[in-house]
């Protein structure tokens, strides 16, 4: 499983898109669908998710205190407000780096099983499981994503 999956689809600013995903993937031995691991079942390996979530709360505090949105602790979710292993969409529309050289953030949103999204700026769509950076090697499986432009 890759940390970035290029869909090859260009989303237009202001266009409304419907996303529908199905399938199953695994984070080591934790089975889940595109909604992530918040399914009410507990796997022993989820203790690492719990630790990563707590570590992520500290990461958020550090980001606020230092005004550094790029702070990223090893073992934390890529998107702290989205469940572990949920399907995430990223519109590559961050633009040029900020004046201090840090990259401008892309527009991210939870796709899960289904959602609708209207991009604020145009860009190519990427998708990924919301895991911790550098922890994709133990993942397997896939979900299939259907995208329909509504308007």
C-alpha cells in the first residue's frame, strides 16, 4: 500500500463531487474498510493506534505553541482529526511555498465510505489510508473509489 495514490483525476474549483468507496484493507492484522478502524471491534494491535492518538494530541499542542504546522511526530496519524485507516482525499492545490519556505498545505478531507466535496481550489486528487508516515510497509488490501461529478 502506498502513502500516496495518484487518481489521475483533476477536480475543478467549485465543482461538487460524490465519492463512494468499498473494499477492505489491513493495518498489520487490523481489518477495516474505508471508514477506518472505528468499527467497534478491538484488535490487540490497536493499542499502537491509541498510543499514536495520544502522541498526536501532544503534537497538536506543539504545533500551536510553536506556530509550526509542519511538526510531525513519529507514529502519529497524518490527519489527526480523521480516524485511523480511513480513506482520505487530498487535492494537490497548495500552491507555492510560504515566504519561510514551508510547503503550502494541500486540501484534505475524509472520504470514508462516501462523501461529497467541493474543492476550494482546483488540483489533482490523491487518496490514501490515514496511517502514520513510515508505517505503510505493514499494510495490505485495497479499496475501490468511484468519483462522480454532481455539478
